[in-house]
């Protein structure tokens, strides 16, 4: 009976997904593979931070772990507890029981949770110019504001993903550490809520991008991928399609480099970033 409940839960978790995940072809995978992906996805913190090199979220990373044998220790905010939990799932049928060490975080380890200390983003109101560039960067819609007006981050909804830091042209977003203790049940509920908020965000943006009257520019890598998926059925010129695809690829590379540089400075990557930004400006 418990097995049937677990299988049904895994099935529900991987159905009716946002269009962004269509390319993963999860529904075509064997049931056992889908169940393993669902269990790993449930372990992940659902911050959608991209530090695992999967900018479009935790689910694609879970798929990569199962399908492409990608290292399972790349979830920085999850730390060693998440790495160990995933190790148990993927090694349950193997004699290899020695888990990997989690990718290090720039934040210290919390003594209680054994995860990196949690942070939240806070906007310095006096310095905010209302450019709105941080709003689409937030995967859970925790930032509100309108053009040329001060923005606000709902701290209780912020995941600490840090994705709003790089787009801010005036560096008016600070990260502050928080202290809290969550039970396993509380953390599970929070992760599910964050996952649903992210999916809601993706569906809303997909709807906006598919609306021909929408004039908002595509400014994030996730939006670029959604734009590509939502526009497949539209009639556009060959030149427009070529430029759109090229711009989307450039934005994807730029956002990835910006995220990497925000964590760790690198001179060669900084030069590469500047070259890509110049190419995008030409388009």
C-alpha cells in the first residue's frame, strides 16, 4: 500500500509540468527512472539558484543526475545533507556507499542544519532606481515594483538564490544571513511551496511571451528558453528567427557567466562575458 502511494506521488510530481521542461521528455522515460528523478527532485531545496549549472531549475538537475550520471554533489544550498540524501537514492542498488563531498559554499555551514547558512536579499530603498531588472530574475516572484519606482523583496518568500544580484545595475541589493531551525516536515512543505511558486512563475511568463501584444523584453535566460518554446508555433521570418535564437543563446551564456562571476571572480571569464555582451548589443 505504501509503495502505491509513493508511486502515485511520483507520478503526480512529474505531470502537468511547465512548458520549459518539455525538452526533458520525462514522460517517455521508464516508470522506475521517473520515480528516481521525482525522489531526487524532492530532496533538492527548490531554490532554482542555478549553482548546479542548471539555470532552469532543480528538476533538470535531477534529470541530469539520473539520465546523464551527472555528479550528485553540486547542490550548493543543500550542502552535505542533500548530497547524502541523493547518494542513498542513486546507490540503493549499488555496492558503492561512499558519498561525495558537497560542493563548497561561500557561506559558512550552519551548525544545526549542516547546510550553508541561509541568506535573503534586501533592496536598499534609497539606492533603487526602479529599473525592474531584478523582477524577472526572481524564480519565485518574491520581488514587486514598477518602473521608476522603488522595489521591495518579500523576505519570507525569498529563497536566497542570489539571482537578482547580477542584473541590478546600481548594486543596491544586499544579502543578509538568517538563523532558523526547520523540522524535516517543515522543510518538505516549504520546498513544495517553492516548487509550486516557481512553476507558477514559469507558466505566467510563458503566457506573457506567447501573447503577441506583450512588449516586455526577454531579459533572463529562463525567459529566453521559454520564449523559444512558446514561439515554436508562431509564423516569423527566417531572419527574425535566426536573430531570436542567436540572442537567446547569447543571453543564456551571459547569464551563466554572470552567475559564475558573482560567486567567484575570474579574469578570463570576465573577458568572455564582455565579448558576449558586445555581440548581443550588435544584434
